[in-house]
C-alpha cells in the first residue's frame, strides 16, 4: 500500500509536468516531435513509479531492470532509451523524491525565521513527508546508501544541501562561530543514521518519525546554541496536525543513545 501510494506520488508529479507541457504548448509546431516528448515523459514517469515499487518489494540488491519494466509495463527497449542502467533510473527517483520535499519546504514558508526555527520547521516538514511516504523515505535514506555511481552522486547532492542549511547555524550566536563545516556534516550524518534505523526496520505499521522532532532538533542545535537551547527544543510540544490533534510521540532519545549529545563542544 505504501509503495503504491509513493509510486503514485512520483507518477503524479511527472504527470503534472506532462500536463503543464501540454498547457504551455510544448510540441506545438513540431508535430510528432512534441508528441514523442510527451510519450517519453509519461514512460519515464511509469518507470520511476515502477522502480519505487520494486525497491520496496525486492530491496536494492535484488531489484533488476526486468523487475522495473515489468512493474511499469514498459518495454526494456524503452527503458534503455531513457536510462542507460538501473542506477541512473534509481538516481532519477532519488532526485524526484528530493524535489517533492523541497516543494513542501517552500510551502512551509520558513524563510526569514531565525536559524533554529528554520531547523525545527524544516525537520517537521521532512519528518512528516517521510512518515507519510515511507517507500520514498526508504529510497532517500536507505536504498540510496546501497547504490553506486549515479545513486551515490544524487545522494551526495541532497546531503550537501542539508549540510549547507545546518552550517548556517554558525552565524547564529557566538558559540556557533567556533564550529566548522565538519560539525554540520557530523550532525546531518547522525540525523540520517537515526532515520535509517527507523526506516530500515520494515515493520508492518507506518514508521513513527514525527515524534523524533524534539530530539533531532536538539541534536542539531546543540553544537551551535548550547545545551540550554537544546533542552528547550527537546521539551517543546509537537506542532498540531491539520485535524488539530497532536502527533503521536515516540520514546525520546537519551544521552546514552544520542550520538551527538556530548560531541562537538564548540565553546
């Protein structure tokens, strides 16, 4: 169910692009060339959606081009017209999923807020997405680590973007000035490791990730703003969901299991 829903999100995003191309007149005046581009875009969308389902069902190691084309109901010939290999196809899924997260972050309208507020709001948006779309979450966090070449390159682009956002904490307060880019890399790596452990479990129920908001926010702000701010962030209530109910909270992390609680004292 989750894989099908996530695959539909990939497909619907691509379909919206195709529809937009139609509305904007893409292909007008070029006749068959324009139609061929639209068909290719739709075929690509089906292959990306098929890849999400196959990764969820087979795992990265056992996912093959044959599995993807069968799921997408697209010929192998068409696959190779669009992607040179499986890794390029999975990398495209990775970039499309990351773009969906970026769009949700834009809708969250966090620009202009203090850095720590952007961290908390951005984390909330990301955690909600990963919890709502666990199959895409596993592509972003779990399967991406098992790939090679293009998949790892796509992952590095995403990680570099997250590191840059966290690294901006050096400008908020005197404590952050003592940190380096390596601090941000360590914080992002720790957060991804925690999410990996939750998403890789493949439990029957949907992963509970939003409850990690306070602990992850505290972990990120600690090196930059100190333990007092980190404790306040950890203790804050979760945002209200659309229906006005508070999101379920998970067992909080402790200093014993939080990998960065005593790391990088940038006084």
